[in-house]
C-alpha cells in the first residue's frame, strides 16, 4: 500500500471513502466498519487518532450533501410546511410536510444531544475492533428482532403517499424514541440507519416508509456532526489529511448516491433481514479474525 | 398537538434558563463551571465545552418553539388550503 507523506495514503482514502458512503446508509454501521477494516488490513489507523476523526468529517459531509440533494424537493416541501406551521402557530391536519418536519426535529433532538455530550467518551471506550465486531452482531440481532416484533405494516402502494403515512402514523413520542435509538450509533458496531429503521418498523411503518424517515432523519444529524468538526479539517489538525480526505469525500459521495438510490427501491418490497444476517455473520467472522491476530 | 397553556410559562422559563446555561458553557472554562462533574465541570481544566453549549442552546430554542405552538390560537382554524 503506497504511503505518502500523510498518515493516510490515497489508496486507503479511496477504500475508506467508498466504504463510508456505502455503509453509512446501509444498516450495517459505517463507524463499526471504519474501526474494523483498518485493523483487519493491518493499517496503522486508529479510530481515536485526531487525524482520522478529522478525515472522517469530509466523508460524512459528502454523505450529508448527497442525501440533501437526493431529497432536495422533499426538504423544500418540509421547510415550507414548517414555516407555514410557525406562521399559523399550529400544525393543521392538511400540513403533512410541516408535521413531518417537526417529527424530524423531535427525532433529531435526542441523538443530537447525546452525540454532543457523549460522542468523545463513547468513542474512547469502544475503540477496539473486537468491541465493534461484537456490537455488529448485536446490531444484526436488533435488526432481526425489529422485523420479527414489528406490528404488521399495512400494504400500501409505493410512492407519493409515503410522507402522509409517516406523518399520520408516527407519534411525537415515537419520533423521540426513534431519535433516541439513533444515538446507539455512537457506539461503533451499531447502525444509525438500522436503529431508526427498526424503530420505524416497531411503530408500525412499512419498510419503505421507515427507510424514507431514516434517510430524512440522517441528513441533519450527519450534516451537523460534520459541520461541527469542519474547522478541524480546515485548521492545523487537517494538515496532511486534506488531500486524502477530499478524495475519500468524492468516493463517499458516489457510493452514498448509489446506496440511497438502491435502498429506496429495495425497501419498497424488501426487508432488513439480509442485513441482519450479514451483521451477525460478519461480526462473528471479524471477531474470530481479530482474535487470531 | 394537544394544547396546554399551563405549559407555556414553564417552557419559556426553561428555554431562557437553557440559553443562559449555553452562554455559561461558552464563556467559562470547565474548572469554573457551576455544574456537577457529569455536566462538564472538571477541576483544573481550561477546556471550554463548546458542544455542551450548543446542546443547551438548541434545547432552549426547542423550548421556545414548543411554547410558540402551545400559545397559538385556542381553536384550530379550518384550513382553506387544498390537502397536499
């Protein structure tokens, strides 16, 4: 692997960027994989290294921008709906996108608060590949459990009515619960999208609606987390990683776009079960390999 | 969202307190914070907890938004708009 002057080579940046964009949206824990992969490949990159955290900011920002652009028309309607509700000082039953927007705000609060307060300490405690592999197994069990325990979701025609169904079926408390479940992703191995999709299923949403709500919920939380750390990437802590970070961000943007496009269609008719199986199997295999190292 | 006007003053008070807490986080180092250890106080530390401040500020804003909706018109008016 060619190592250039910086701590992360361009080849490593390409691999990590492709992985990040793909794993961020699939319910398989991007953070867990970004901890496990360098250890599996014997790279001298550790999750708590300041330059690596700074490097990941770029890939997260790219993923958030892709999500924002992918759902841009939805976000325009959501912002208009929220503005209308503020002007009217109430969320009228016909203001579907206003209610959806406030549900997203309520869902973002617990994950945002816990992220702001606990991210550093949790990252330090759960930095090892073994713990990430173990929690990947738990993530798989959680995804499978959500599919098994879900209330039977009514069958809908896909497409236009999704926002209305989410707005009508998701309660404020339910959205708060989904937001709290998202905070699990602060622990490497747990998936943010997996937790929020699982929470949606337990509230009675269909896979399609749960996935859509999860992707909309992802944009502010990933974007805000990345923007908060952007000064580190642009400042002295970014010295030596800005080039690879830019390359990784471009790679992450490509895989994030392909992933969200694929997953939106996939969840119209399919379930979380294959991802649950991968997480359990992958977690077991990675644990054994890391133990043998 | 059901309305309870009793909650409005409580939400405004909580919002104002949280924004004051945010300012304290932003201007005081961890060693001078008048909060318990689990809320960021660290003896001898000059770290400024910017992120704790942001969390408190956003929560304060959320309280004000809650108060805004709770203090809206008593009876929801029938919307004249076409459903989306």
